[in-house]
């Protein structure tokens, strides 16, 4: 009697617990992915339905992968499942629902079930491939990586507040969204090789000891991979072998973990610092935050992009109807009036005294210039969402006082500014003089210090030929630039150290961003004898405000030229380029603004949140598209029916055939399934004889007395020509005895135990 | 229909009533304190021309310490004046100061609730303030009922605010409960019948709502608004003729109010009823009149309705004009941030782009329509209505764009390969959008109540709705349509139902029945009004027929005359005769919407010419393709290029993309 393996040499389930752990982890992982996908693309079907489907898919796929089922059989199963579903769908369409409420119900239910079936099939197929094909794990990792990238891709174009999920979490922990993003990226990066290591075939655990011994083995191994690797000669690594002789590795593991997390935190912090110190200006239209005499926050190299990262919330505490630039609002942070050879920089404190120049955590008291006319007082509250080195306000501030911050870690600082803002009509200043007659010669020269390049003067004179007054000349220059220059964040000028970065813009391709425009305007104005400087800060659109609240973003940072008009003060003479190549005008995130408004409103003690806790329609309804609970009950009933059918087949399948050999096999399977339901199942690597002995010890002698015959039938079907009918009867009798011996409640519970179902697919198990 | 009524009713008029009421209440408070009866009467009857009356310019709003010594009453009084003068932020700041001064003062919360309800539209915050006010009010004055007149008035006002806040947050039952409580204390005000009728309507208790509105109209409660409400309810109840009469009365009353009146609301609503009963000319007249009125031009609904009507009639130039006019009208209000119309405007423009063949632009606009925030307030159209309409159109645009990627781009293996990922992504996305829309329509929108053709407030494009219904099993759709037709007595609507069923049959392999139904629809569609239906029916039939068939050629000519962009959008072929010069190049036309055929005499002919072209002192040969029509009713189309491929792309683009401004 020759014995040949009845099933292909597929991967053995190495260790039940490890196997279950991997299956459980994969199920959790896939469910998490499902949640993420649902976050990106609303699936429309409840996750309460899809997640169990995916979980079941992983389990079924994994179990099937270790069965004798071949690929074509597996595909046939999937196809059969689809066909059954389709048939049921057709059948459901025939159910004569006549009421208007119910007529579409079958269609809807099957739409949801269809997606659930797809999720189930997909997870099953992935799990099958995962266990059967070693390369699949790499593919899986790649897919997961791609998904992670897609999820985190929202932050591109410097939208560091995206994905909102992550940034909200970051705010809750008092972190910058960028730090959280980098940390998430690094964790994913670390996770991918870790996961790969854990699940890749060389790392599959091979007959590791069970229970605590395994963990002892793991932690005591110097080379962790040695435990997970199958030795070339297929010998089994056992506890107490050379593995255990090494020094314990757990201190190294802890040290490694500390290093990894420390590294992640360090790198995240480093990236944030680099961003905030070095790259901020490049992501904020070239307008950074450098402060100090002789320094400039402006950069001429190509700006990296326009960041939509929220920078601050400004709340106007009163109406500002007189705003001459309506609906735009200029919030000045600094002024650059010192010409330093090739760029404008900040002057000594004796100049530009209308700018507060203080850091946002300080108070400020300015002095009112009584000679400035037609200005109106405007009060603003500013709540900073990112670090700022200088407080910004409406032109020009008389006082800045600290505000008590709301109970939310996202706010870095808050202050209330009292400004005397412009309140005139722009046309009314056309004929006014420029410069302040009270200026000393030194101050006048400071604001008029021209660029040595004569071309600025030549071009300026050409532009303002017909303008009678200095104010009109200033207007003509900004109009010229508005019409002829192109706004782009990537001018890509090749400027070497010591060269004038404005030349390739103004006398070259006329492509640049606000920094170029502002410098060119100031140089030309000064060449004409008009006192000018550059103002920096934010420019925002009031039409995107709500209830006087304005959300400032990094993309709102701006630099503009200013001219001193007698009796009015420093006025923006900004360009509005007609040709815009980049810098897309994005909408304010109104949801975020409303959220912030809610936080800035009267505090918890004044207006408690619980006032509307019990109100209907306040919280957005949970995304659930299940028609009603009946579907869940129906599914549960369906599962129960399927389980019962399978169980009945397992227990009484022997009665369906007249072939004695098949009856014998099925009777044996029936009794094994019953044992399995009662908690006694055949272990891996255990022979039938060993199992028989174990079963006899627990449930009485000779329970599986015909094991030898079954073995012969299984491994040498040709050798067994006849099966005595009495053999089957003996088995049935043993079955009945077993039923009698065990308590009824154990039988009842055993009926719901799905463990025996595995036997249907795994003939080697019984 | 729910349209502009609420703007009039709740957003504009009621809040003013709130402000006046609060003002009066405050006057009462001051009266109690000062005890000067004459002054109270003068305050109650504020004369806008009274040179001695206090106005907002005398109130300091910027001096931080100016309010330090003021009492709560003074702060509230000033806030009231400032809000009355539309100095909203100043008024709000005063109220917040009052709140910080005394967090237990319910009147401050009451005024803030009114402010957020009327001026900001932040209903959640309004509800929060109202509830806090109510709590503090009861803590101070005890539980109702009250006998004191002032307390009764304040309590009634608080209940009003609460009902409005709940109504705006779609908590209709909660709102009705408050209204019940309101009447249980014997309170009554002119807004009550209209509001109660509205809430009842939202709860589906239409008949009860009609009774309430009728009684209100008889009692003279805000006649314009109440009649408008009644008109809506009658229309919902199927009494369309009566509703039109009521709207007529409402328009007359609003007109009689002069600049204070808002006749655009009932006009817009009457237009919706006319459209529902397939009297498109009257609907057009109503909406055109509404958009020409000051209160109608600045709100999007009348313009949107008019645009959608024009799209059904394939009058794309008019669509463009209407939306441009609306935009220029809105531009008068620089501080309006467009939340109330941006998405709806994108929807109308996106659909026009789709039907004229500018699919890339259509996709962009329709994506905006889905993504943009839309402020619906209490208009009948909900976010789901808009989403469903926009998602179907976006799916159609994605599929049309895919076809155009095949048809309008240079042929060749690599060009096709390069377009493959985009096409696959578009196709998957379109299928997904259709699936989501079906779910939305069935699960969120009352079991597909919008299947009732031209259902008021629906944003669906009814002539092409069949594309969503294809996936529904024919048997289920038959049953659903049977129910709809049984409940729908409008004979022109039957056309739509037949088209849906025909399209479903065609998609499910029942071609003979499907073709029969669609042909019936094509034959019985009305001239001018049902142009988009005809176009859709023609598309379906052409997709079924063999291009060599004579019937195909006849239908193709019809489609070309109506909406030629559809050939490229749908991947259909236009049979054309061709001149002998093109014989050798027939293969190059395989991926285009042209089918070169000289076996029959066809109404269209394609000819090829070559002409020298001089540019930069260099002369090179230029290929010119010209499509002409025998009866020359639509002129000729020409495409030029340095090679034939370029000329083909050019002529295809010029023939199968329509100019919406022409």
C-alpha cells in the first residue's frame, strides 16, 4: 500500500497562534484601510457592513490558502459566490413589493450587499495571494504605501493643515501640523520595512515554541531574524538551542525603540524648524519673518509655492466702512526702508516708528500723530495659529494689548490692536504732497536713498511723463507694473551673489512675485524723489470673511510699496498684476473658519456647550446608508442558516451517499467535527492515531476506533476495496455514545462554533 | 418652490421684526427704569426723520474705555441702534461687552441670537444663545405662564427665536413643539400662521398646513408671505391652478408695497408651478420678470430656474446671458462671499458646457458645484438635491470627456495608451458617482421622490435622468414607474417615464421594446420645449442602430441639427460623403466622429484641399478639411493643419464643439 500526499506541499500553518495573530493583524489593517478609503472617497455603504465583510474575507482567504484548494478551485468559489449573489439579486427583483416605500428596497439592499461582497471577495483574494505567493507581500506593501501617500497627499502645495484629520489631532496635542505630518510619514516609512520583515516569507515563524516560551525565544535572540528564518536544512529552531545561548536582546530592543521614536521626533522637529526658519519665506510668497536692523524678510529666489496653512484669525471688533481698499485689507507687520545695495532691509529703530515691531507676546503703546487726517479708529483682535516674530495690525497701531487665549492649544498668541486706519477716498489724495515737512534732512535722505543703477530713473521718468503730482506718479508706476509684468512664484532668474535681483525682473522678462514688484516700485519712486519703502505683512480679502472674522493663510503674506503722503501717512501703492501665471486664488476653508469662530466665541463659562447637547440636528448625522436594522438581522439570519446547513452537512452528510467507503469517511468526519465543536480538535503535526488516543482519554475509549481504516482509505484508496457495513455502524454508534455522554448545553454551544467548518475545506484535518 | 419665499419670509422680514421687537422690549425695560412715559412713546415710535433722535454716529465704538461706565441697558440700547443702522460688527461688539459685563443677563443672549440668525446665518450659535437666554430667563422669572405683559412678550420672543433656530437646523418636530408651546400660553403674532404652515409642510402634513395658511391669510397675517406659503402648499397638494391664483394675489400685494415689497419670490414660485405643468412659456415669462426686479436679480434661484429651462430647450446662448446678468447683479454687493449661489451657478454653467461639448470645463465647474459650500438657509432645495443633480451631470461629463479623448485627439497607439489611465479613472469615477447618486436619491431623498418629473426643488436634469436608472433591474423600475404614472396626471410627463423605461430596456438587452419606446418618445416630443429629450432619445437610438442604415442617417441629421456636440460626447458617427482626395486617408478617420461613406447620397460632405501658407517668410503646404451641408442651413466648418491629422483634429473640434455665446 503506497501512500502519497493527498494535497500539494503548500505552506503549512506553522503555528496556530502566530497564524491567528497575523490574520488578526491583517484584518485590522485592512479595516483601517477601509476606514481611510471611506474618508477619502465616501463609500456610501455603512462601515458596519463593510468591515465585517473585509474581516471575514481575510479569515476565509487565509483559511482557504492552507486548504487543499487549488487556485482554479478558489477562483471558482469566488465566481460561484458572485453568481449566487447575482441570482439572488434577480430573484429579489421579482418580489412584488407594491408600496412606494418598498419598491426600491431590494435594489438598495443589493447595492450595499454587492459592495460588501466585493470587499469580501477582494480581501479573500488578497489573503489567498498573500499566503500562497511570497511576492504578494511586497505588492501588498506597495499598495499600502501608495494608499498612505494618497491619504497624506493633501498636504502638497504646502497645505500643511491637510489632511484635516491629522492636523486636528496635531492641534489637540499642541503640535504643529507639519510636525505631525513628518512624524506620520516617518512612522509609515519605518512601519513598511518592519511589516515587510514580519510578513515576508523568510520571516514566517516556523514551528516556534508556543506560549511564553516563544516570547522568551524572541527576546533572548541576538539576531531576531534568526528566529523567524527557516534554516536551510529545515531544522526547527527550538528553545534551548543556540538561540537561547545568546545574551538577552530585550535591552537592545528597548534601546532601538527609543532610538527610533527619538529619531522620528528629532527629524520632525528639525523639519519644522527648517521650515519655519529657512523655508517659511519661500512658502509664503517670498515674505518671511526676519526682523532686526539690516535684515530683510524678503527673498528673491523662486518661491516654493503658496501655502494655505492657516496663520491667524483676525476679528474686526467694529465696522470699517471707510476702508479705501475695500474689500482688500492690508495688515502691516514690518517696513523695509534701508537700501542695502541690492535689496531693501529694515532700518534702525529711529525710522519707521509707525510700525510696532514688537513680538506678539508683548504690549505696545504708540503715540498718536495728530497731523494725520481722515483716519478712523479700528479695533482688531488677532489670534495667531503659527509662530510669528512680529505683531501685525492695521495701519497704524496706537496700542497692542495681550488677550487671554481660548482653551485651545492651537492658538499661539492673541492680542487686541487699536489702530488709526485710513479713512479717505483714494481720489481725494491725488494732489497731496509726498513726504513729511517735519522730517530732518537725515530722515528725508533715508527714505529717498536711490538705487545707483540709472536705468531705474530712466524707466521711471518714461512711465510718469504725463503725471502732474507725486501721488499720481506713484499710481502710474504701480499701474505700469500691473499691466506689463507677470505674477509668478517661479521667475527662475539666474542671479549671482552681489547682483541686483530686480534687474532680471524689471529690465528682463518682467516675471516675478510681490517681492520683485515692491522693490521695483520703490526703486523707481525713490529715483523720482518720492519717499518710499516696502511694507510687509498680510493682504486679505474681506469678502471671504464671516461675521468680521478673517482667516489669514500663509498665501496671504505679502510685500507692497508704500509712499508717505503728507497729512495721511504711509500709504500702500500696490500692484495688481493683470497677468498671473501662478498663485491660484483659493477659497478660504469656511468650515475651519467657523470652527475657529466657535472657539473664539464667549468662553465655556459664559456659554456652555451643553446648552444644545440634547438638540436634534446639531451634530451631523452619522454616515450610515443602511436602510434599517432589518438588514443586519437578515444578514445574521442568513449567516446562521449557512452555518446550520454546513453543520448539518458535516454531521449527517454520511446519510446522503450509499457508497460504504464514502459513508465511512463522512461518518468519521462527522464525529471529528463533533469533537471539534466540543473543543477537541486535531493539532498540527498530530497523526490520526495520536488524536485518537487523546480523544479516547477525554471522551472514553475507542471513540475513533476505525482510524486505521480511514487512514488507509485516504492514503491508499486503491488498497481498500471493500468496507464492512459494520464499520460504519460502529462509528455511528460511537457518535451516539459521544452525544449521550456530553452535556446538552455543550452541544448547543458547539453548534455555533465555526471551528468545525474548517474541516469542510481541509480534508487533512480530519 | 421653496425658493425665495423664505428669503422674504424668514431671512429678511422676520429678522427685522425681531430687531424691532427686541428694540421695543428694550424700550420697555428702559421705560420701567426711567418712568418717563412721554419719552417711551417717542422711543416706541422712532421717526427716521426726527432730528432729535439718537443715531449711531453719536455712539462711540472704538474707544476701549468709553463703555467702562455704561450700564447693561445702555450697552444694549446702543447695540440695538447700531444693528438697526447696519453697523453690525459695532453692534456685535457692544453685545459681547454687555455679555462679559453680566453673563447672567438673558436679554444680551436674546439679542445675540437675533443677530446670528438674521445677519450671520450661524444658526447653531443662534440656537445656543437662545437656549441660554431661555434658561436664564426662567431662572430669573420662574416658569411660564406669566401674567406680566413684558414677561409674556419676552417669553414669546424667545420661543419664536427657538422655533426659528430649530427650523433652520432642520429640526422640524422640535420647531413645531415650540410653536405648540407658544400657542399654549395664548401668544399670537402675525408671523405665526406662515411659520406654522411651513413647519407642517416640512413634516409632510400638507393638508393641515393649508388649513393654517388659509386661516392666516383670512386673518390678514403678513398677507404677501402667507399667500406665498399657501401657494406653495396648494401646488404641493396638486391644486396647481389654485396655487397660481394665490401667487398672483401675492405678487399684487408685494408690488403694492413698493420698494419694501418682494414680488420676485411669488413670481419665481409661480414659474416653478408653470414649469411643473409644462407651460414653459409662462414659466419663462415669470422668471424673466423675477430676474428683472431688484429683489429677484440678486438671488440665484430665479436665474438658475431660467437657465435650467433654457438648457432643456438647448438655448445655450440664453443660459450664458442669464448667468452673466446674475453675476453682474451680485457684483453690486462686494461683501457677499457667494456662499448662497456659487455652487448653483457652477451647476448651470457646467451643464451648459457639457451639452456644448466643452467637457473639460464642464468637469471643473461641476466639481466646484459639488465641493462648494452652498447656503440653503430655508430654501426647499437641499444640499442633497444639489449634490444628486451635480453628481449625475459630472458622471455624464466624465463619460463624455472620455469619448472626446478618443475622438478629438490625435490617433495612434501611443496617444491612446497615454490617455488610457485618465479614461479608466474617469470611467470608474463616473460609475461610482452614478452609484452614489442612486443611493442618495433613494435613501436620502424620500425613496426617489424626485422621479416625479420636474419635482419642485429638484436639481436633476430630467431628460437625461434615464442614465441613472439603467442599473436598476427592469422589473423594479417598471413597478416604480407604474406607481409614478398612476399618481401623475400630467400627460407630457408620461414622455419622460417612457424614455426612462426605454433606456433601461436598451441597457438590459431588451432592444426591441426599448427602441419602440424611445422611438415613441422621439415622435411625440414637442418642438422647442422638449429639445433635450429629443436629443437624448436620438443618442439612444443612434447607439443602437447600424451607421449604414438609412434610419441612422436620418436620425444623425436630426441630432446634428439639434446638438451636434453630442456626436463627440457619445462616440457616435456622423455619416458624410467625402471627396476623392480623401479616399487614400480613410483609415485616419476611424477614431473620429465622422463616418466616410460614398455609397449613399448624404446631407453632409467632407472635402480636402491643400493650400500654400506663408509664415515667417517660409511657405509650406496646409491641409484644409471642410464639412459642408447640402441645404447649408448651418453653414460650413473648416479645420486646418500642417498635416492631415492636425486638420482632422481641427475640423472635429470645430464641428463638434458648440459656441454657447453664438
